[in-house]
């Protein structure tokens, strides 16, 4: 990946990762290239998949999603079909922020934001344990977010 990017591209990625609201003119000035060159490079970074999306990070507490919950999920079978079925169902649940297939004691880790423990209890009892193939869940309520959505270090 980095073999295809020069130092200007890498600097642009680092700057945009820290502040996606930079204008093209601001970014061009910060990396010392013309606005036209900066625009072309930014477009290429999107087209080649180095930048997949740009979006706002909403403060969870401001929209009544202040409770962060991590859930370890164990499926009853470890087959490609059971994984595919579980993943397809998870993609439909809007309260799940992240879903990762993992090695170890769990098959998946889910990152979920809810308003409070009562919200999670309702979701757990009606939707999480009803997901296809779920044998067991282990819930971890996050007490303090030390690092969240950190920029990639490259």
C-alpha cells in the first residue's frame, strides 16, 4: 500500500484523518502543492480506496447513546453458512456500530451504543439472542472510554 503513495499523499491522509473538514485550499497549502494538484490527488485517494468515506463523528451523549457496550458472541456452529447467516442479520441492526469476526473464546465482538442499561436489556432480550445461530453472549459495559476512534498510525 505505502509503496504506491509518496510523502505528500501520506501527509494528506494524515491531515484528512485528523480533520475531514479541511477545504481543498487549506489542505493544498498544508502539503505545499497547488489546489488543482491537491484536488487530483484527493480524488485518486478516493478512487483507489485509500479514503473510503468522510463523515461526522457525533457525540453519543448528545443523542442519548452514552452507554457503550461490547458483546462477545459464540455461535452454535462454526461453518461458513452460519457465519454468513449471522453477519447478514447483524448488518440489518442499526444499533450495532461494529461487528468483528475474531479468533479465541468468541466468534464475534459487537460494539453497541445505547442510552442506558435498560435500553441494552431490551435489545439483548428481543434482538441479540434472537440472532441466527447465537449460542451464548457475554456482555461488557464500558466504564470509561480511554481511546476511541483514534487515527491510524502510518
